[in-house]
């Protein structure tokens, strides 16, 4: 089995409004959770209650994501200011 080597160098990652993107996604997951909670019985009757918990898990993981990207963004800004 031969070792795979890339033919081209990987491009630089794109930087954008990462904190805003993660925050927006987290809000969407939480809103979807809140919209579905009143219909819990309907979902449970059809064995689809995992939809509700998936939305809550998405919101919870989104909170961890917000914390992570804010720390990352601060570290990148700090590194850029130290290089100057």
C-alpha cells in the first residue's frame, strides 16, 4: 500500500463571520425546540419525539460552539496584534 501524498498544497481556510454564523445556527436550533415543545404529545404518539431532543442537543452544542469560536477569535486577534 503506497503512501498518499497530495499533488497540490491546501489553500488557506476562508475566514468569515464565524461567531455570528454559529450564534445564528444556535438560535435557529433553540427556536425549533421551542416551536416543537407544545406538540410533544403528537411527536411522542408517532415515536418522533427524538426530533425535539435533537433540536435541544443542537442548541446545547451550539452554546459550546459559541464559546469555542469566541475564544478562537480572541486568540487570532491577540496573535495578529503581537505580530505587529
